[in-house]
C-alpha cells in the first residue's frame, strides 16, 4: 500500500534548488533518507508532513491532497512528525507537554488521552522524568519528548527528521527497537546522517543530493555498489576516495587500494561515501 | 522501553471535536502562569491589609478598580501574549497537528475567561464589602447604603466596566497582538501604549476620555491631602461605557481570530463590523 506519492516535486528557496522535480513513493515499512547537509532531506520531509508546500508537482499523502484544508487535516490526523529542530515553551513538564499535544491531536477523552500519553512516555523511556520540567532535561531526553508526541495515536505515517540526534548508543538501540516495531504497521520515513541506523532499521534507502535522488533501493543494493572497492592495508592509498586509520592501526581505503591491500566487505557507510563522492567527482569533471 | 502491540487507535476521524478541551488546557496554563499568580497574590495581600484596616471601601467601591484593572487586565495582556506565542518555539510540531490555528486562537480567547472570572470575584468582593461597610456619608451623619449616595445601576455598570471587562479585554487584546505581531517586544510595546495611552488620555478635553479602552470612573474630593469623598465622574454614562467595553472585547477577539480565519473570514468580518458599529454608537451615547 502506497501512503506517499510525490510526482515531480520541486522546491526552491530563492535561487537555491532544494528539490529538483523528484518522483518518489513510500509505502509501509521503514525507509531511510540519506544525504549530505543541504541535500533536500528536511525539505522533502516537511512537504510530506504538510509543514511546507511544494512549488511544483503534486503530492498525495495517505490518499489526501495536502493543498486543501480538508486534506491537510485528514493527513495530520494520521501523521506523527518529528522535526529536525524544535524548542519547547517554558513551564511544561514532560507529561503536560505531551498531554497538550494529545489535545491538539484531538484526543478529547481525558482518561484515554492520559493512558495514551503514559504509553508514549513509557515507549521513549521517560517515565522516570515524566513530572520534571522539560528545561531540566538533557538534550537526548528532550529529543525523546518530541519523539513521544510524534508517536501519539500510533500514526499511520511517521516522519522523523534525524530522530537519533543527541541520543547515546543505548538509547539509539532502544529507538531502533521502537521504530522497527512501528514500521510493521506504519509508513516510516527516517532522515539521518547515521548510516548504521539506516543499515540496522531500513528495508529501503533513498540517497538525496542537491535535491535529486542519487539512489533509491534496498540497503543491500546500495552496499553492493561498493563491492570490491574497500580495502584494508597498512598504509593510506593516495588514490582512495576516503581513507582513515582504524582502531587496529590499519587503514581503511574506500575507492582505490594501495599495494598489498586486503579487500574487505563494504558497509553502508562505504557505499554512501562512494556514491556521494562519485557524484562530486563527476560534477567537478563536468565543470572543469 | 516497553513495546506494546499495535492497536488501531485514532482519535476523532471525522468532524473536529469541540474546542472546549483545548480551551480548558489553555485556561489551566493561564491560571498557572507565574504572572497571574503574582497578580492574584498581590491583590489578596492588598485585600487582607484593607480588611485589617477596615479601609476596603472607605470612600467608594470605585477607588478599588485601578489595581484589578492593572494587575489582572494589563498583566493579562502579557500573559495571553506569552501563551499565544509560546508554541512558536515548537515550530512545525504544533503546525502539523490537526488543530488549526483558528481553533487554537478560539481556545486562547476562551481561556481569557479565567482573568474575567477573577474580575467577577473582585467585583463581588467590592460589592459585598460595600454593603457591609458602606462609605462614609458626606456630610457626616447621613444614612448611606451600598455605594453611598451613588445610584446603584450606574455604579454596578461602572464596576463591571472598569473591573470585569478590563480583566477580560486586556488578555483578549494580548491574544490579538500576539497573533498579528508575534515578534519579541510586541507585548512590552503593547503594554506601554495601553498604559500610557490610558494615563494621558484621561486628561482629554470634554468627554473624550470616554473613548479610552479604560478610564477611572471615580472623581474625588481631597482636602489637606486626605481623601474625603468620591463619586461617579461626569462625562461618561457607565451603562453605555459598559456596552462600549464589551464591544471592544468582542473586537479584540474577532481581530485575533481573523489572523487565521480561513473559511470563516466573511463571518468574522461581518461580526467585527457589527461590533465596531456597536462600539461607536455606545461610546457616542456614553459621551452624550
């Protein structure tokens, strides 16, 4: 079932192209969005989340047109959205803040609403601090407060912009558990810079750059593009696209091997770096 | 982190629920606002001190209108402004909920009934204490009741206008200013304009002071620096001033709602026009 259909979507900020007439569809399951800063990920997610209107093209979300008031409201009733950045009004405790958003999400019955708030607070592991003021929480905890409001009502479409920002490894692992479960019944779009999160969570990955789709396919498909291109050796290859010394003291060379290097299995990060790097090289070549 | 099995929870799929739940939430936020609690505390302390000294309505109930109008009405302007703009910090989070800005504004306007209720309580205190301890008669020795030798209906109208409607109008104006000028400093600017305008406007020639959004109904006799007596000032008919202030309150609410009126724009404009005509007629009758 396809919940999101984007047809030749374009968005400009002045002369800058944020999205360049892209076509994408998203259905049930977890899809990861990767791309460098300024690639258009956040713009794309904001358009899907009805926070922003596209300049060109057509958008259908959950079968509705977000350009109409009725359509927008219908989408928002089944949407959970975690923006990349958001602040908090002063004075709210965790519980009251999420309860306020539950009211905004039309949970009218007080008992049912409070049960739901307790559920999402528990789901993001904030029960112990539920009565604390948000200002007193750490950055990771605040991020989870925002995530909790997105989870209210088990939305059919979850749009999460960098959900793992500020989370420690244990919290990230818990979040993966939560999101993978949610992905069984919902359409989940997750934008992140953490390739290991995408590798761990997503069935599908979309790589954006300069507002265009560089890759759209399975995670294993993206990893396969780097097969035979990653080597470990005792020295750095001057021809490698990316190279760094690992904790073992050996150099991981992505792109080109030095003499006597051992071929190793690529990771999603290797494949992503190859993909984005190839693109950058192609552009340098075309402009020179 | 607890993962509970998915359940198809979806609040209100069709028509939007009534705005009362959100209005109650906003009313609770209003009642818990530190500035409102501070204003209430100051008034309670002042009332207590007055009771101890038996000076609550020594001269006239009209003398007690400035403090509620300032502490509840003017402070209320700031509180309502802050409540209205506080959710801006959350950015897209609040904007992607199914509750429209119009409904949020309506809820905020309804929450202004909290300070209005405080105004009613203060009015009742004024009236009850006026009955228990009527003002000193001028000249001494005459029998006085309720508001001394002042007529009851105009006195009640004056008290409703300068206490209750001031407590309602200030916050409503705060919501309207926050909706149309949500920038930092607009609350302070609004308060300065409101207070300075009312203070200096009181010296306008003839009955022109009656066009102010608030003025002191009391005219007093002070000799040798001692407060001897006060009475309803000439130049404004309290009942019509009451109607005028009620129209101004309505206009403030309409102005706030117009910001995101959507399909209700025409209805609101019509209501606003009727209220504006009503305000002009009422103030004209008040001055005549």
